[in-house]
């Protein structure tokens, strides 16, 4: 039989300090239960399916997100492809086959505002009805609720200090280096042009 798991669930874009608090709770619970921490996350961002015209710019690539989740305690990560079919799935249909059947979950760890399933019908109370222990972690506040949206706003406005504070580390941009207009020559030192996704 597969080893039981403690399961944090979320998009976790940026793996900011609020996410890190959820992961800390999960690793502590897993240690007490002699269980593994298996994070459930989604790709692409659900908004790409639910509201394609309003997809937020991602703070991290999927690969970087996986690395950060593991750095903060995940033993494994289940990446679910977010599709229209998944968006239409009932909350109950997600709990039984995925959380209980596939992951042998004994405890779920989520942020206080967590919702899931078709039309966000699932919540902490529903998880508990399935005899799952649930750690409902309070949202982290630091001059406002720490969220991926908050970090994006800091980055867009060039406030790298505030972004770093919310992330718990420096934010950086990833992408291939591409040829530019050679403006760095006029500055007297080399520069790099990095191609990034629009989303």
C-alpha cells in the first residue's frame, strides 16, 4: 500500500511567503503522521481556461515552481492539467479518486480562502465530510494579504524590495537570451535581452 500523504493544494504561483506557510504546516503534519508531502498544483493557470482574456502574468515557470515547492518541503508534486473538463468536475469527483484514491491523503493543507470544484462549490467543510483532516491555514498579512496578485503588482510597478519581502527571496525573470538593439555598447558594459512569455 502506498505511503499516506499530507496534501497541500493550490496554484502556488511564485511560491510566496503565504504559500511557504502552507508548506511549513504540511511538512510539520507529515512528520507527525510519518507521511509524505505531495503537493497538488495546476497548469496552466485556471484563468487561462475560465477567463482567457484575463490571464495574469506568471511569476514563475512551471519548472521553477516545482523546484521551489520541493525546496520548501514537497516530497512530490502532482501537476494536474487544468482543462475545461477539470473545471466542470464536481468537488466530490475530485476528492475521492484523486485525494483519497490516488494520493492516500490523510490530511489536506490549504489557505483560508481555498475553494475547488465546479463553480467553486468545494470548501474545507466538504473535505471534512469525507473524513479528511484539514489544516485551514490563515492568510499571511504583511501590509495587506500576501498573494500572487500582490507580488505581480509590486513587480509591475518596479518595487523589487516589496516583491522580495512578499516572496521571501529576490524575484528574477527567466527566459532565453535573444539579440537586441546593441544598446549595451553605449553603456560601456554588456547587457542581456531576455525573451519572456506575454502571459
